[in-house]
């Protein structure tokens, strides 16, 4: 009787411990989810609006100039660091760190083997502070990231003028473009 009580107490305290760890992680994940949701929404709205108004050439500024402005405001608001990264970057400043690179490689292997990618905001493997959301190529993105043959001549020139080492072209719809990487402080 006594022994069973003892075992139950240990299990209960383990559960309480586990809960407190995961509660913290859940809170961080919720913050990361909110931040990335807002970032994605604002970027999308700007991009769609600008593509409609000025075509792809005018929209380059959204990806290049507005993205950092939007993300630094959200970073400040939520206490997070937001980064857009990829195995094939357009801007070398967006290059992945070692954890991001490892993750991107396994995500792309997963997708290539016909599996679906994790959806929503997910924790990095064995990490409680870093989260990510996968970014896949959509139709609208191809005007600037697709087959160079279909990219408007003027847009291509503008892109290469600013990003001489651009690697972010030749994508097809559905391919893994990269991740939004969020660190919750
Ligand atoms: C009008 C052209 C244009 C369109 C359309 C566009 N992008 Fe970009 N994209 C750019 C430019 C320019 C950069 C470089 C931004 C920078 O300097 O950080 C970029 C950078 C990125 C990056 C950061 C990593 C890197 O390569 O530097 C990601 C991720 C990305 N784009 C995803 C997308 C997705 C997803 C879409 C469609 C929803 C999209 N882009 C549509 C022009 C575009």
C-alpha cells in the first residue's frame, strides 16, 4: 500500500515537471505562431497589392525593403527574432546557420521522398527556443523565383543588379523554398 503510494507520488511529480517544461515550450510556440502569422499576413497583403498595382518589378521592394521593416516591428512587439532562410538564398544575408541548414536539408529530403512537410509553427529538433514554419513555392512567387525563362526580362535584370549571387531561381510550384525561422528570447 505504502509502496504504491510512493510510486504514484513519483509519477505525479514527474508529470508536474513535464507539464511545467512543456507549458513553457507551449507558451513560446504560441508566441512564435502569433509572430509568424502576423508577418506572413502582412507580407502577403503587401505583395498581392503591389503585384496588382505595379507588377513584379514594383513588388521587388516588398521582398527586399518591406520585409525587414515588417519583421523588425514584429520582432520588437513579440520579443522574437524572425529570419527568412533557404538552401538557395537570393540575399547572402539570409544564409542559414548550421542548425537551419541541417533542418532545411532534412525537410527537403522529406519532401523529395513524397512526404508532406510539417504544417504550422514547429519546434526545431531538440530545441525549445527556436521554431520554424516551412515556406513552399506558390504560383505568385514564380514571377521572381521561377524558371529564369518565364521571369520578365526587366525583373530579372533588376534582381541581378541588386543580387549578383542570386541562387533563388528555377523553383517550381510546391517546392520547398525555405523556412521562416523564429527564435523566442
Ligand atoms: C517581385 C519579386 C518577388 C516575388 C513575387 C517574390 N519574391 Fe521572394 N524574394 C525577392 C527578393 C528581391 C528577395 C531578396 C530579399 C532580401 O534581400 O532579403 C526575396 C527573398 C525571399 C526569401 C528569403 C531568402 C532569400 O532567398 O534571400 C524567401 C523565403 C522568399 N523570397 C520567398 C518568397 C515566396 C514564398 C514568394 C511567394 C509568396 C516570393 N518570395 C515572392 C523577390 C520576390
